[in-house]
């Protein structure tokens, strides 16, 4: 979160102000600058977290075996990275819906 705020402020200080680069940051930071910083950071996060294995594969397999003792039909669907991506995409969809509700009345 700190890096995200730093990105917003860095981009705001680089924004042109009447044809010149401004060392001053106007508050609130322009929504377009915030949006660009959030999208860039979100894309970087998504790329860094797209993976096909959990952080601790042995622990994941042990937990799956424990669940399957109670429910032998239980199985994972798809790859682990697909699951993480689906979670992030669900948050993106929810954020877009909230934004549209807020800005279209």
C-alpha cells in the first residue's frame, strides 16, 4: 500500500502543470493519475502472483488429503494460478460495478 501511494505521488509530481513539470502536488491528486497508478501497480501485482503452485505445495497437498478423508469426491478444479487470477478478476469486476454505480447515479 505504501508503494501504491508513493506511485500516485510520484506520478502526480511528474504531471505537467501549465506546460511545465511541477514540483508541487495538487491535492486531491487527479483521478486519471490515481487510476493509472492503481492499474499499473495492479498489473504488476497480478503478473507477480500468477503462478501454478501454492507457496507451500507440501502443506497444500496435506490439507487437500485431510479434506478428502471427510469427502473423498472433493478435488481441486483447474490450476492454482488460475484460481488466484479468478479471485483478482472478481475483485476487479466488483470494483468496476461500484465505480459505475457511484458515477452513473
